[in-house]
C-alpha cells in the first residue's frame, strides 16, 4: 500500500481545508481491498494525497454517542431526514480531538460542525453538551430534549487515506481496517469504505467513473449504524441488504 501511494502528488492539510466541504453531498461505496490496489494506479494522475510529516495513512479512533434508547440510530434506520450523528474523534497520529456533529438535511446533504476538545470524553462535559445543544438548536430545535441523555455507545477504529481532486472540487476518503469495539469486537480487514465528498453529486468524477466501470454501486452505509447493528439486538431490518453485502466481503 505504501509503495502504491508514492505515485500520488502530495497535498497538505491547508489545501484539504480549502475545499470547504463542510456542507456537502456524500456518496459511499464498499468494496474489497484487492480492488483498491488496482484502482490506485489508475487514479494517481487525477488526485493528490494528504501528507503530514511524510505520512499518508492516518489512524482514527471514534466514540459515538446516542440516547439510552438509540434514537439517533433509529432515525437513520427509519430513513428519517433531518437527523443527527454525535461523535468524539481522535486523530491518533496528531493527537488531536474533535467533538463532531453531523446533520443530514432533508435534501440529502451532510453538514458537519465540530469543536476541538482535549481528550475523548466518555461522558460529555457541560461545555460539550452546550455545544451540541447549540448545533441542534440551529438545525432542529425540537430535538434538544435528547441532548441531556446522550451517552457513550460504541468505539470504531480505522486507517484513512485522503485524496483531493486535481481538476475537480472533491475529496475522497478511503477507510481501511475498520473495527468495532463494544459488547463484541469485530474487525473487517478486507473492506474498503470509500466516501466521495462533493458540493453536489458529479458523476464525472474520475473516482466515481472507475467504480462505475467495475460495477461497484453507491450505498448508504454508516459506520455507526453498522457497528450497532452488528454488535447489538437493536432493530436492523432496514439495514439487512447493506449489511449482508458488507459481510460478504470476507478475508
């Protein structure tokens, strides 16, 4: 993997931030890692890769929060729009922490808000809860009663490669070695969870085109929802098709 990534031109964090894709259209794909090895050679002329201190693959640790009765999970399961996801993320290689709230609008766009924290908070502090409340009020004030019941639910880990388009305004994240840490620990080392982030869906994307030519279709996969569905008894019938396809990608 490291050798294949050497063919990409490098991009720094400032360039990635300059894309300003905090309000965006996300398109997700899941496929076997063997396919990624083939694809990287084909897209190296179209994308730069995020590089920080000579590293091109970065580790992430994420703790997700939900209400005691999994209201945020169930909103996603029931295909409710105007829904939230709340998480604390550690960027392991830089030792930076962010409290992040993602909001899926009724037009299918994803808006992300975040604030830096000093550590992963097993229980959200008053300051963090106030931030979450402020974000919820900005998008859906009627949901604010849920804030005080948020509790830690599950951890996920993975390694990420981040690409930025040279000739098109988009970002591609490639997540590898996705693992779940909860009542059951599960690791999915053969999977690539890819996400194409654009202001609006542009199928002229080189990345999108390569996947389309290989018959890889977009999916609605959520790392949080998959983790809960795989490790708990919460209802998951709406996720079964996606989960079955995900679990078929075996070592």
